[in-house]
């Protein structure tokens, strides 16, 4: 049996990943079922996950876990079960959505904040990255007063020891792997003009999932403060381009396709 | 005997100072004898220092010390000795002059420099103030690379713990005392329109000396990074105003006045 371009794309996008099915399902619901009242049938979930190589048993375990964690819930609809995000799951999904789908950098400006080294405030709950116990790089400037606050000029490249604390090696490495995958799938996608609605949904989910695992680990800071070998900006732009090229199918169309 | 306005001014300008005569003599030479070939007679030095309450014996000791330190030298001129700055003394005087006589702030911009806390470079010979072992505030930006460098926006007020390290309490206190003296002498100077050439020279020396003791202890940084109670900018402006109001007398005129 010949391998289709779609199968090549799926294989490449799943190659570097540990298959955490519950996490992948979060991407499925996040991309397809954020609308109020959106319901995804068990059959559709099964079909979509099978398409990308996940076994039915693993899917059932993941569904169980997400229900237990209060992320999704289900109800009966005739002979079938339908699944949907709980208010908690929806809230967390909604919060992450702008970051995952953004085509531009997550923040326009970085601020350098230094508190009194005699009185470190590392435990303070402020978004950003603590470079040392009293030095924070953040996208939202705190009030001046007891802390020293200065904007970091756009485009300023941080020294390597500092940018290494902005984003750890593991996350940088993931961005490189994902960037390579995104580059590799280009020719296959160009060779597959006639993707089905279900295939488009699967590719979207894999793109969202691959990028989500990375972007949510990275701080909300402008690109220039990241390590030199961070490939986040490329991944972000490429994912945004592909999601625009393959618009989100409507749930009804997907359910109809498997009926 | 009535106290003249000149005497009131001298008394006020010398009140807060420990009488370090050798240091005062440096101010005398700095203000009057920087020109190449300038010579100051022993008689003139004696007259000027007596005018501001220094005993001849203390003056002789100070002259001895400055000669021993290689700051000044002397030669015979008939029955009198004449004194002059050595090349060393002149070089140090010339270096300090722009700072002492400046009417504007010593630097337009401050830069924040942070080196890797794992490899502190506090021993590095870079002008500026080390806030911690790896954080420097400086007016001259070093090359980027291993250090993080960012300009501090004009007008940025530093938090108190940080500005306290820019300029120590003792120097801030001296600026307050000197500012108070400068404010106090205003009425006396206005009441003394007919100051003699020698009196003008003495007042100039006291102004230069009073400010020199302070400004050379302060870092070369823009005013906004100093502590809130630092009165350097007021002192600097007032000294510059008064020196402009009482132009430097020529040495020949001073020597003639005591002949």
C-alpha cells in the first residue's frame, strides 16, 4: 500500500513526540470545540486519533483521565457519547489560545527589574523570568519605588548566560526539532492538494499540539531576549501560515464525514 | 572692629570644613596657576591663606608636603621663592578641572551593566559604580557580548537602596552643607560690591575648594541616578554662577596688589 502525503505529514509531525494522548486530546478540543455548546462525538474522537496512530484503548484511558481532572465532561446522545469542555477546561483553553495561535511575538517590550539584593523578592508572584534571586525580566513593568525598572531596548541581544535563563535548553531543543519537522512537511503538503476534511482537522490538531507544547513553556517576552538558537519565531509564523491555509472545519462537517 | 561682608563669606565657607591646608593649596594652584609658566610667589600664597584664616606655620607644612609629594616645585626669584605645579601636579589638576568647573551634569546618560553572576567582574577597571558584585552603573557603555547592557532612560529615578550605592551618605551630607553655605553667602556677596582683587581670588579658591571636595567624590553619572537628597546640581550651578560673576584675577594683578 502506498503511503499518502497525509500519512507522511502525520508521521513527521508525531516522530519527535512522546505520545501523551490526554495532552493531544486537549489540543483536539482546543482547536475544534471552543465554541459554547460544542460537542464532539466519541466516534469522531476515535476516528481522529486513529488517523494519527493512537490506539482506541489509549484514547479511552486519556478520556477517562481528562474527565477525572475535570477538563472535559460527557453526556449521552442516543447510542453515542458526546464530549465537551467543562467551564474549567474551557477557561484554561481560552487562556492559552491567544498564545498558541498568535502570529506575532508574545510581547512587544521587555523590562529589566532589579530589587534590593538585601531583600530578595523571588517568591513574588510576578510574570516573567527571574535571572537571579533579585533580577526579573518581564513584559509588564511593575511600579517603580523599591525596585529598579528599565525597559530593554527593542532588538537588544542578551548575553548567552542571561538568555539561557530566559528559555531552557530543553525548550530550545524542542523548538529546533519542531522547526525541522515544519520544514520537512512542506513538500508533502504541497503534493496533497486534495486533503479531506478529516485529514485537515488532524493536521491542524498536530500543528496546534506540536506548537502548544513549546510555546506554553516559553515566557511571554519579545523574541530578542531569547537564546540565539531558539526557533520559536519560525515555528510560530509557520504554524500560523498553515492554520490559515487549512481553515478549521466545522464540527458538523466532521461528524457528517464519519457518519 | 566691624566684620566685613568678605569676612562673613569666608567664615561661612570655611565653617563646615576640616582645615586641610595642603588640599586647599591644591585648589589655589588649580584656580590660579594652571597656565604654562605660571608662578605664585610665597608672599602671595601667605597673603591669600592668611586672608582665609590659615596660620603661616600650617601653610609652610602644607607647602613642604606638596613638594615632597611631587605636586608642586619651587625656585628662587631674588629674595623670594616662587611656586608652580610640577608636570604631575598639572596633569592631575587638568584632569579634575572639567569636572570642578562644569555647569552641566557630568554625564548625559547612564548605562546599566550586568555581568554573569557566576563570574563576577567587580575587580574590572571600568568607570562607574558597582551596585553589586556583578551590576555596574556607568556613563560609558561597554561592548555587549558577555555582559548585559541597557541604557537607563533619562530622568529615571532609582530606588533608594540603589541610589544610596551611587553616592554615599557622607558625600550627600557634604553637598547639603555646602549648598546651605552657598545659600547663606548670597546676601553678604550682594552687600559687598567693592571686593578687592585679593578678596575675589580668595572667594574663588574657597568656592572651588568647597565644591572640589564633593564633586571629585561623586561618580560621573547623570543627576537623576543620585539620591533624592543629593544637592550636587544646586552646588554645581551656584558655583558656576559665582565664578562667572567673579572672574579669575590675573596672577600679575594679585602679585601687584600685595607688593
